């Protein structure tokens, strides 16, 4: 089966390209299952119930989050009630939301999805390695296809996790930095890996925000509101081909999608 993990959706520009492209990408590129990191979907920070509904309605099968998961408190009820959205599993047990989930593809293949937060240069959280072990122990053994969205800052943190879970999950795919890395690979145990799958949103920006606002605050220390930018909108992610019988990854590609001309999709797989 073919799985797409969409990198951090940033604000309205990111949401628009996801809603415009996902169903067409499923058809044109044989995608069986789409996961989207949406922790920045609401004006660059958090997610709302209406945005959740829009993304699921657009063809996203499962939503992962990150350190901004609770920026919009109205999402808490969705996190508790819905089975196709997960919080970082190394948050406290009392934190709203599911640590992991299993969602079936249209062909009926169960896909296990979980989300972890890194610890290097990130907010204090529980050990992601212990949390990963717990999640994999809890997940039903018959679920062979398992995908981790590791929301972390440091490439070293992500590489350690990838090696730690090699052979135990189908893919360890990084989010959070908003910059796609060129290290896609399949580890010896059959786990697909990429440090960061990139950002879905305006790339004429500084990681999704208006350039002048970020420059002003960085150089002068004069606080401004970091507004979401608008130009050069791209959908970035990783496409992983997985054997549904074994859960082993067979291929991984970087995907970049833009909308050009008369609403035409331009898709590049690397």
C-alpha cells in the first residue's frame, strides 16, 4: 500500500492546498492512506474543530499533532471523541486525546498511527523511547502497518528514534522544523525514514511566517505578530510504499505538490 504523510500544515494557505489536492493525489498517485500533521493549521498555531472536519472531509485519513496541540482549547473535545486524530503519546496520561490509533484504509488495511514529541530543544516531556515501546506493546499485533510522526527539532534526536524503531514500525517520519531534509532512506530492518518531510504552506516565508515580521523582531527585539505568509504555496510530504502483509517499507519518496495554471496539480516525487 502507498501512504502519504503531509508535513506541517501552516494556516489557511496550507489548508487550501490540502483540501484542493488530497483526493486528486489519491487518484493520480495511488495513495491508499493519507496522514497530515495539522498542529499549525489554525492561523499558524493549533487546530480548531471546523478545520479538523475540513481536513477529514478533504480526504485526510488521520491527523497528527505536536507541541501546539492545545493552543486552541476547543479542540479538546475532538481529541477525546474522535479516533482519527492523535496527540503526542509522551504527554502526561491526563492530557486530552489518544496516544495512538488504528484507522482502516479504503481497502480495509488497518494502519496504526502514533505521534511523539522530541526532547532536544523542545518543551519538557516524558521519554519518547519509553512511550514508543508502550504504544507498540498496546497496539494489536495484527496491525502490521505502523507509522510514527516524530515531531522533533534535532536531526540527531530523529535519527536515534529511527534506528531505535527499525524493524518495529513501517516508517519514522519527522515533522516540526518545516524544512524538508534530503535523507530519505530505508533502514536494514525495513523502516522508512526521513528527518523532516517539510512544510505544507507558503514557502515565500520564514518557516511559514511573513518575512518582514520575523526579520524585524529578530534584529530589533521589537515584538511583532508573526503572521502567516501567502506566497509560493506547496504541499510537502513523504510517500512510503509498504507491504501490508509484513509492514516493511519497500520505497520512500519526497513529494512536493503545487497548483499551477487552471487549478492543475504539479507533483514532483524524488
